[in-house]
């Protein structure tokens, strides 16, 4: 009898909770019916940026969903993003308190997952100033050329074979970003490199229950344990890098982002130049992790797409090669000084980042206060997903969004035109990517160097259906 009473009481409590939540959502943007407990969970699986485009057709360009027990608002048009992230930039400058990001960032002591706060402002300022020094055009170019020379040797050794270039591309990008972040380069076989690359990919396939049901965050579950197991050695690696930097530290010669952060920490301790409570050893380590992760994952993704697009569109690949041949020649690698004379290559980079956008839903945002959008109420702490993929594939803006066509960024005389506001692979507003300049320069240099030296094609009869699936290409040296 007591079991029946308990079950009925539980059901009543759950129903009342659900009803109160349903009423709270009355003034929020419309959306599909949220089922008790699961909400609209199925809409977040797979390529949710595509599901959201379909939902926008029914509910409008701002709609809300329930991810388990968590409210989510999706922004699906350029006007919605402009109003939220630019015009109400402070109200939409937060990050959601996800259990996964809490584990990965050692309690949100980093910059990318932390709240909009004075500590975040301080970190962002320090990172931007460190990048100005360490990712200057000259340094970026040097690192990119060293990395390219290594990979060129590797690719020559697999000429004419069908190869999956995944790890080669990872290695190429790591060898630009890691020297700038913490002064380390890797060869393909290096165990640390393989561990870091593996961890980066695996962390995203582990979403703990607490991400969806925050009140259950304390319960043990496999995804949470897996994430903790992955994060432990990853953090240890960065701890070791920071310790090594402390031993070699010379305040008159900060060599990379890690040295710059140690310098800022020492200045905070010695003369109060910065807030020391936001510059503990954990913060310092996590900021280096942000630069590493922010710089590697995205550019790797962009280059993988680029090579796939090139293999699918040999005529575009040949046009880029011909432009680089005539402007740069074959005796040196493409440099950043060549950018203004190679508009077709620049336009191709823009087009790669439009169609192959590395973060289709950006990094999730959260509202920092109760606010409104398009007349709808959005409570403080609501997760907000900017669907950048929708903007990049909006037929009203691009005409033929599913065609890979760099010419869309050029005028009739072949000059580069200003990019439309809807082109935003780095997102916009307060939290927009601080590595945009570096990301654009990296992609240009690495893509340019690869196309100068190689032609990429799909093996006969093989062409991937799914752009995100692993694929092989045949690499041919340009004579
Ligand atoms: C093609 C290259 C890149 C792309 C497409 C890209 C894209 C993005 C996007 C979409 C965001 C979320 C912005 C938002 O919430 O408004 C972001 C944030 C961030 N990115 Fe990048 N990124 C790239 C390269 C880089 C590089 C090279 C670095 C560092 C050197 C970097 C560091 C970061 C950091 C630290 C954040 C968090 C910013 C914050 O929360 O304040 N990214 N990036």
C-alpha cells in the first residue's frame, strides 16, 4: 500500500513541477511540446543545427526547447542574432553551467566556459595582448612554414596512395598553435601529440547526465566518469608545461602565451597590476588550455573540410594553385604579405569557413539577466544557441548556399568584397572568438602551402556522402 501511495505522490509532484514549468514558459518563445522529464531531448541528437532549421519554419526564427529539464532558446536568423548578441550584448554574454564544461575547465576557472564577470574580462584582455605578441604575422608565418615543411615531407612519402589525412592535418595545426601557446612541437608519432588529439575528440562524445538534468549532477554515471578520466591526464600535461615554463621563466623574454600569463601572475603578486584571485595556478593553466583547444580544433576542422571541398571541386583547387603560382611562385611558401594579391585564395578561405563552419552552433551562450527578444521573455540563466550554420546556409542571403563557390566573395573585377554580416564563423558580440585574426591567418597560410605543393583528389569511385565522415584522398605532388 505504502508503495502505491509513494508512487502516486511522486507522480503528483512531478506533474505539478511540469505544470509550473509549462506556465513559466508561457511568455517564452514558442516551440514544440516539451514532454515531462525528457522535454525535447531527441531534437538535440545528431546534426541538431539541421533539425533547428526545420523547427524555425514552424515556430519562427527564435524558438525554445527543453533539453531534458533545461530551457534552451535557439536563434536562427541574422536579425535574431544581431538583436541578441550585438544590441543586447551583455544580457546574452553568459555561458551555461554545464557539468561537462565544469569538469573540463576545473570548475570554470578558464575563459571560454566561465561566467560573464570581471575575471573573464581580465582573462580576455590578457589573452588578446598575449596573442598580439605571440601570434604576430611574423611569428605565425614562421611557425606555419616550419610546420608545413615537415608535413610536406610526410605527404611526399605517401604520394599516390589513398590516405586519411586526419592526423596529418591535426599535426600541422598543432605545430602552429602549440609553439605559440606553450612552446612545444610534435612529430606524428609523438605520444603526447596522439594523447592530446585523442582527448580533444573524445571529450565531445561524453555528455554527463548533469548536463541535461542539473539536479542529478552528483549521481555517478559512465559519461561523467569517462570525462573525469580523460580530463585528469590532459590537465596533468598542461600542469607539467606550466611548471617547466616557471623554471625557465625570464621576465625580459616572454616566449609564448604561457610565459605571458606567468608574467601577468607575477605582476599581480608583486604590484597588484591584476586581480590575483582570478590568476591562480589553475586559472593560468586553464587559459593556456583555452588557447590550445580554441586554436587547434577549429582550424583542424576547417582544413579537413577544405581538402574535401578541393577534392570534390578540382577546378577551384586549380584556380587557387594558379593564383599562388603566379603571385608567390614555387621557390617559397605563401606568406601573409601575399594575402592582398591573392583575392581568389582569400575568397576560398571565406567560403571554406562559410560552408564548413567548425562550430555550427557556436559555443552555447546563457542569459546573464532576465531579458526579452522579439517581445518574448527569456529568464536569466537560459541556454542560448546561435545557429551559425543556418545563417551560413540561408538562401535569402547567399542565393545558392549549398554550392561551394568562392566567387561569391569577389566583385566583377575579381576584387575581394566586404563579407556580409551573416558570415560569422567566429560569432559576434562580447564573447566572439578572440582568435579570429589568428584563425584566418592560419587557415590561409596552411591551405596556401598545401595547395602550392599538392593536388588532392578522391580515390576512383569513392566520394563521401556525409561531409563529417572520415574520408581518404589521393595526394599528388605538383611538379
Ligand atoms: C578557424 C578558426 C576559429 C574558429 C572558426 C573559431 C570559432 C569560435 C567561436 C564560434 C567561438 C564562440 C564565440 C561566441 O560565443 O560568441 C569561439 C570562442 C573562442 N575561441 Fe575561437 N575560433 C577559431 C580560432 C581560435 C583561435 C586561433 C583561438 C586562440 C588562439 C581561439 C580561442 C577562442 C577562445 C578562448 C574562445 C572563448 C571566448 C570567450 O568565451 O570569451 N579560437 N571561437
